[in-house]
């Protein structure tokens, strides 16, 4: 009986998640959501633009990232569903999106020679962050006929 129940429910279990993105050599899109302490949105954005955005642009220059888009909602939301910033990144492929960049430390040292200030400001950026989550997204828009 348990096996029969499992077999009947299996298709529904596999249908729950988002569809897989394209093949391994295709662009891979991730959305990164940030929720800050109330009243610290501008401080977070300022620190993000100063200390993380240049690193993202360095990855664009290197070809690991194809594009970066930063957005914020035009209106407020309920507190439990609130996010303050969404960063959508299109990576070269899924491997690049899911593995560490071996040149990241080099990029950080090039971009911020004053490492003490960089570390302090990054610590502050994360201190005012209430939540952060990553969502891989798949474009399922039907092709035009």
C-alpha cells in the first residue's frame, strides 16, 4: 500500500519545484533579494554600490557574468513579504553561477587597496541586513509562433 501511494504521489512531488534552467552552456539567471532593517535601506544601497557592485562589474568584464540589474519595489509590502532590493544576475552558465570565482580575492584586493575599510564597511552592510535569499529563475515564456 505504501509503495502504491508513493508511486501515485511521485509525479506531484517532482512537479513542485521550478523547471530546470537550460543546458549547462546556456545563460543562468539568479535573483538575489535583500531585506534591510527598517530605515537603513539607503545606507545598505550606498554600501552595496560602493563595495559589491564594482566586484559584480569586474565579473562582467571577465565574462563570468553577462548582466546585472538592481531594482527596488515602487510601493511597500507586508512586512513578512517585504524585500528592499532585488539584484538579477545573468551568469555565463550554471557552472559559473554555482561555483566560487577563483579570482575573487584578487579582484577585491585590486578594487579596494584599503582592506580594513572595505572589511569594516562590508561588516556594516551585513549588520543592517535582516534577510537575504537567492532564487534561480527560468524563463518559461512560450516562443512566438
